[in-house]
C-alpha cells in the first residue's frame, strides 16, 4: 500500500471496525506494510480505548488530519459534510478522502466542491449491527460484505485502486454505484420489513 499515514475520523461501529480491520491486515499481511494510524474522536472513553490501536489519538480534527495522506470520514453525515468544508483550510495542499457515510448524494456533491488538490471518493460499507459505538466494533464486520464506492469529480484512477485495496484489506467486495442510485437503493431497503 502506497499510503502509510491514515486518519480515521469517528471511531464508532463503522470507523472502529475499519480501523481494527486495517490494523489486523497490517499485522498479518504476508508482506507487511507500514501504517501510521491516527484516530480523531470527541468521546474521551473512545479515545482511551483507541490508544492501543492507533499511533496518535486526538479530539482535534485539525491536528488529526494535519499529516494524513488519507482521511477516512466515519461520522454521521452532517459531521462528514462539516469536515469536508473545513478540510481545504486545514490541508491547502490537499489529501485523499474516503467517507463511510450512510447516504452519498450530498457527500459526493460536497466532495465535488473540494479544490483540485484533493482526491475524494464516497464509500458505504453495507454492514452493521444492532449495537453501536467502538465497543461493538470488530475487525471482521466487513468480511464478505458489499462495500459501495461512489465516484466524484475528485475521484482519480489511483484513488479508485487505493480504495479497492483498502476494501480488500478489510475483507469486503467493492461495487461502484452512482451516488443517487445508492441512496435510492438504501432508502428502498430500509423500508423492507
């Protein structure tokens, strides 16, 4: 993996499982890869629990993304949108961005507005549990699950390859969909009894 400095923002069930799966993949890989993992979370208990998982843990978004090559946004959608508006000021030279939000159209539109120095792709792992939070996170949550990717105007072929590599590391299978189609399908599924 060419990217070695990853920041995961939001260490709930999805973000926590993503970080755990990446760390496990790094430690068990046939060809181990370097990984400097930064965690940003506002919950003090979550940050304390993440100390053994991450190289750097903070509640400060600016400090967390400062040196990240890839920023993974795993917070509620409204927070992801806020983070996307803050990133250009914090990272004027840009970085790679992947989100793990549950809806895609608004997030992908916000990614389209990022400066040209950014590369961004929308993501949604189709996995979950009835329980939430980092305490429910497991490194195998995404194993054999579909992981939706939504291209944006800031998606490059190299970012697509990186996203697919990360998805492979966490044990999922990638599926590319337009953001609007993703949202329609997720809305329809959520209404099934």
